[in-house]
């Protein structure tokens, strides 16, 4: 059921309201003012029925999602902090300090499932609209990055041991008696297979790894015999069979049982050669750095093929089409995408003027500014390790991270504007008082 409208706030003598108690200069206090919260009632209200138990206030749920991403918190932690922090409560629409928890942590999971990636784009559009004309830049910068998933580094031995544990769990839930559970055998084999690098234990380690695969296949075949074809866990058994049959150089390999859509991205970094997750395409304003697009890619797509869908997302989010896109040499190929021209680093023409060469150099120097932007998305806004499940979780986590980054950028711009106004006011006061002080000293 849709949420009930909030009651009209009334002033109380013993319990003053939050706007009166709190400091209006605090960042969260300032951020709560310009956001149009009423539009979320219209946008997300369609996900609720007209009957049943009343839902939680939509502003509270949206505010909790934004606070979680802004402060890099877990669901449980942001719910706990909401109870302790009055600025969190004011940002979420409360007028008086609340002593009870805003919701259960699982409610955030359900709310993310409700709004989905489309709701994430709505939140990103709100964060872009806060910047006004600064977000309508004619030139944008494009780049891609990897959004790593919360999975362990995949090896054949780990995957085979995970298959054994999954088969044991399925057998327990369906009250099946396995011929052998291998409860004590598998940990010993996992310990033994770690020594494959050492010359003395290499043969024993490889034998242990082969034994793990044999046990995994044996349990999967036993479940196939004892469970019906259309059973609830049929998809897990099919994934296990694919893992047991896949080879080293196969395409579309499975690297995780609980996140089978994850793929491998060879980044060529010195500290991390491979990353396992999903690819993300970002579009950032060239001058002001507002994130205008954040597109999750379900496949490891070539960078040049991500330009058109990324620009279409910019049209949906920011409401305009940029004239120029600046990218690195990984986008080689197509140059024009409708009204947008893609510019890449290249050797200047022989007849190019010195001014044209200088502008080209400055343009591509500015392109490098997207790299620290991506770094902050990963370190500050939960893009470095994604804990949301599935392809929709990848898209939603990316959009929420971009939204939080835009909100932080607005807060910094607002703080700089406030300090500039305050400094000009102090200068004006000094300019008015200094001549009087000098004239009084001269008269004395």
C-alpha cells in the first residue's frame, strides 16, 4: 500500500523541531533544501498498490539510499546511524528527533528491488538537475572501468569445493541421504592443492585438485538421479555441470555460483592483472566534472561500441545531446554518433596551426581528469566492490555511486560559494570601517 501523507508539523515547547535545533550551515542540511522530494512520490508511488499495509515514507527510503552511498555505509550501519544522527533524520524528512529505527535493514533491499535501474536513473537525473547550467556542457569525457563483484578470486579448486558444499546443502534441504558426504575429505584436499607451486608438493597438489573435481562430479550426478527434473534447484545443478565441463580457454565461463553473470576483465594493471565483475561506461562533463551518464554493461563490450548507448542515457538523464565526446585511443573506430563527434588523441595535421595544436593538447590533458573521478567513485562511493546481487544490482550500484558523487560535488560548490560570499561581506565591512578608523585616529 502507498505511504500515508505526513502530518502537518506542530511546534512544541518541550520538543523543538529539527530545523530550529540544527546548524543550517551543515552540508546535509543545505542539501535537503534544493532537492525536489515531491517528484519521488509520483515516480516511485506507482510501485505500490492501493491496498494493504501502509508503506514507509518514500522520502525516508530515498534519503537512506543516498546517505548509504554518500557515507559508504552498509544497510545495517546506515539504519543505525539514522537513529543517532539528527542531520540524517532531517535529510530524510523528519521534523522532530526520532528515537526508534527508521526501518529494518532488509527494507532497503526490497526498496532497491522495487525501483530497479530505472529508479536509479531517476535519482541520477535529480543529482544532475541540481547543477543547473553547469551540467549542460557541449563537450563531455567518456571512459570505461571495471566494477568488481564481491566474489573470491576464482580457481578451479575453489569452484569445485563450492559445488561440493552446494550439493551437500541441497541434499540436507531435501532430506536426501548421500552415499558419502565428503565432509572431512574436502578440507584436506583443499589444503593439499595449495602446494602446486612447490616442486616437492606439486604432484600431490595436482592429484588433490583432480580428486576435488571427481568428488564434485560424483555428487552432482547423484543429485540428478535422486531429484526430479523440474526441481527448484535445477538451475544450480545446471551451473555446476557447466563449471565441471568448462575448459581453460572457453568463452562465457562461470566464475561464481552465486553470481554467474560475472565475467573476467583483463586490465593489464601492475598490481591487479584481472578483475572479475562488470564493465561500466561513464560520461563526465569536461569542465565542471558532473557525471551525466553511468551505464552498466552486461558483456565485456569494446569501448567504441559503448558510446551510443552511453549518449542515449545522457539524453534520458540530462535531457540534451553533447556536441563533442573526448576519449582515449581505446575508442578507435567510429567517429560520429548522430550529432556528437568523438575526438581521440592523434598526430596533428601537417597544416595545423599552433593555436589548434595547443587547444588539442589542453583538451586531452583535461580528459585525464576522469581518472581520479573514477578513483573516488571506487574508494568513496562503493564502486570498488559491489555487494548488490545480479545484473540489476550492478546497474543500480553504479547509478547510486554516480548520484552520490554529483551530490558531493554540489556540496563542495555550495560551500565554496558560501565562503566567497562571506569573504566579500567581510571585505566590504572592513572597507567601510577602515576609513572611519583612520579619520578618527587623525582627528585624535
